[in-house]
C-alpha cells in the first residue's frame, strides 16, 4: 500500500510529480497525456493530478514518460558489481538487466584455472568470487548498482564446476551436482536456466543432459533461455531441441538473440518464425532480438568465413590488432583467414552475418522482446552495448516505421517483464516500482557506432530507478544516487 502526505486543505504530496507527460505505459496502448506521481519508490497516482504537489515537479510537456527499459539479454554479470554505475545501460534508459545468458553466469562458479570460453566474456578469473548463487545476490545488493539486476544460471558455468573437462557429456553424478546448485540458485530467486549449446564448451552436452538438468525448474516457476545449438543451417533442428527441453521441464522457453546467421541462411526468417508460432500453440515460447545485423562474441573458427566482414575487437596474443577486419590482418600476415584467426585467439569479434530483412521481420514479430547482448568487457564493444534501446525507438520505430512507438516500448518493458517474471515492473501503473524514462520521441537515437561505440544516446532526458533520479540527459551524467537492487523471480516476492 502506498501512503502519501495529506495537507489540511486536502492536497496530496509526493516525492516527484511529472506534469503533462505523454505516458506510454508499457502495455502497447496508445500514449495519453497524464500526470504521474511517485512516492517512496512507487507510482502513487496517474491522471489529472491538480491537487498533488511534490518536492520535485517536472514539466514533461511534449516528452514521453515510459517504464524503464528492461535489457533481457546481457552479460553484465560481474560488471554490476565491479562497475556499479553501469553507465552504458543507464544512459540509454535501461533500468533493469537480466544477466546469466548464453549458458554463462558469474554464479555459482568455482574456477580451477582461467574461465573457459565463453565465460571469459564476463571478465578474468579475479572477477569470479561467487561459489553460490546466494553469495552473488549478496554482492549485488552490497554494490547497489544504479540499475536492477535479475539473473539466470548458466549451464556452462555449472559444467565448469562439476566436470574435469568440458568436451564430453556429463555423467549422471555430475548432472546431479549441477541440479543441486541449480536448485540452490532457484531457492534464492534465480529466474531459471540458460544454455549456450553452440559454444565449444557446451556443444558436446547431449540433449538428455539438459533435459535432466532442467527438471527442477517447474517446481520453482523457472524458465529456460537458450542460445541455440545452431543459428545457421540447422536452426530449425536447434529450435526443436529447445522446445523439447521446455516441454519436458514444463517451463517457458525463450530463444536468445533469434537470428538467421550466415549468407546461406538469409531469407529464412519467415520459416523460423513459423516454427516459433507452431510451438507457441502448445507451449509458452518467445524470443529476444538485438536491433543490428551484426553479432559479437569470442572469435570462433567455425564462424570464420569470407562471406561477410569480421572485425576483431580484442586479442590476447596480438592486442595491437583490435579494431581491424580479420581479412586485413590475414593480408598483412600473408595467411588465410583461419590461420590468422588461430593466431589471434583467444580473441573477440563482431560478425556482420545477418540481413536487414531478417532482422526487421524477427524484431517486429509479436513474440519478440529486445535485449542488447552487449559485451561490457570488450575494449571495442559492439555498439549495442550503448545504443540498442534508443536504436529501436529512433531508427526502427520513428525512421523505418517498423512498428509504432507504443509497440516499441511494449517490446522493451511490459512484455519483457511478463516474459521474465519481473513482478511490479515494466508498466506505468499505480503500485508499481517507479522505474521510469523520460525521452524526446523526435530526437531519441543511438549515437554508438562500430568505429566509435562508447557514445551515450541522444534524446534521453532522465532515468529514474526505484523512484530515484539516476541519470540526467541534459549533461549526459549519472547522478550520485544508485538505487538498483537484485530482483528475485516473481514467485519469490521481494519485500515492499
């Protein structure tokens, strides 16, 4: 229950009052000009609030007030603790991140040596301090990041904890150990399980291993999110595997960063989405997507090709090559692409592997929510780390008219909160947590590029997290207030 201060003349007082905002509430409904009152971190009232007053009143005339954006696909696991300001996300209007995607998570993790690929995307070995999920939750809340954090548990992380090597299937006793750790995480509010079955350290896990591991999820109301075993020619078979796992575990499935990767796969998005729709008739399924035609991950010999550009973002043995195209490096060294890639590894890369038509079709589908998949530890990160959400609003909605502004916001807020079980988030509704973004619909756009990726977006005027002003767009600076918190899965209610 929200309590507000009443004055003798019947007026009500709150902490922050937005006047005449163009409210897009996250449901997909059309905008309305309304006042919104915020008190003690919650939305206290919405409407024509003539008798309300606040210590901070904001004239929002002509600007959109929406729920804070929810980045459902991130690799910010260790960064929310090591760099709690989280400026790349905060500056684009993100108020909540979901970590632990693609089978890699910071917890529960006990390393025997350097983090295995692709867990090294989360940082070096000294960044992993969380042998239990409970210790991770405690660390997030102690760091008090500027944004909220919800977490999946990574399959590859669990394999790392229980197996002597990752190029084989797990034994039943190893699966039992993984299940025990997964249950502990679910008891402490984890959203569910993620896999990254395309990666070398998980690809040898048979479907039966994941089926068995996923069985505890339903008891806790968990979910299954997956980086498919293939996003290339075998994508339909990989989707079938994901749907089978979800049906067996009796839990919702989210396909991570759904795409048609590789030139030979271009144009198959209609077929892929039909498969998603067919599965949705019998079980809960959905997907996320980032608004770019290039992916980014570690440099992978299986993805090295001359069919499209590959930009090297970092290399441990050859850091001087970061920022160059792989074909340029190969030419300088006088070797073929695969030889050059082998010399550079371990390394990171951006793969320009998708077509515009496929991205447009997947991004606009009603089952799709938005996730950045940004890599915050890359020295030259993909621009999605800084620009994904403003790009949806500016480029895809305003300029390309792929969908309405209300639909765009819905894909980044309300639908995301429902899909990932984030309670009292994602909507501008009375009683909900006041995670809010004020932006100019006419000017919002991403500024980050592949050559200059660390640029805050234009058009974001303010970001509030749990009712506290966290970012001022006028001077593109975070405030000193960090009011984020760990968000437990919906069935485990957080304290009011």
